[in-house]
């Protein structure tokens, strides 16, 4: 069945291990001032490529963690089709990333936190459940979701706190 979502109620150790690598990549994004999303692409149980969000630093709206990892893997193997690969990402992919995942022929997608604003794996739309598409990726959702969500929530809480500090500082400078 297209886009079958096997919710990760029981974590398998392999999925936990690779999702932890994606979380480590998300921490790199946070360190760079980017929204903390990380991805890891795996083939035959081995890491093929990693990526983290970089649209701000690269001045590239397509530099999402998934796209960065897909590009690195495609260059490494010399083919845009990455059949037999699994992609682990800390946040539910957006429509752009979902399309790239399908075009790359990723066999399995494992994602962490839901994205209620742009999620394309069921939160807003579900591009993986479209039966007319010619490739169907197996989807496993909410693997290590609390850890993924905590990174994002902490990042945005910090950004809001900094914005409040700037407002207070600006008010204090007024006569």
C-alpha cells in the first residue's frame, strides 16, 4: 500500500542508532544558527551521507537537511537514484523534500517530530499515500519524536527570548 506509515511504537535499536546520528546533525544545524533538523542516508546498514539544515548559511531555500544528504549521497554513488536506501530525518519532511525523496527512489523514510505547518507525511498533506505515484516509499513516523521535538522547541524558545531581550533593550535606550 502506498506510503504505509508504520508508526514507531516499538523502536528497533537500528532505527534508534541512525536517528541519533540525525539528531547529532540537527545539533550542528542549531550551532550554525539554523533550524535544528538533521538527516542521515543509509544503505545496507552503513551511513552513506549526512546533512543538516543550511538554507540561511548557504542562501539556498532548498538546503534542507534531507536535500543536503540526498545530494551528498547521489554524488558519492554517481546516480540520482538511491534505490535501497533509507533516510532518517528528525522532522517530518516538507512537500519539497518529500518530492525529492520519491524522485530519488528512497526505499524507506524514518522521521521524528511532526511538522504541523508544512509536514507532507500526514500532518498537512500526505504525499507518500498518493496511489498514482510511480514510486512508493515505506514511511515510519515519530521515531524518537520527543528528542527531535525538544531540539526544535528549545531552539525557538531561545529565539523568542533573544527577540524579547532586544525589545527590552530598545525600550531601555529610549529617553
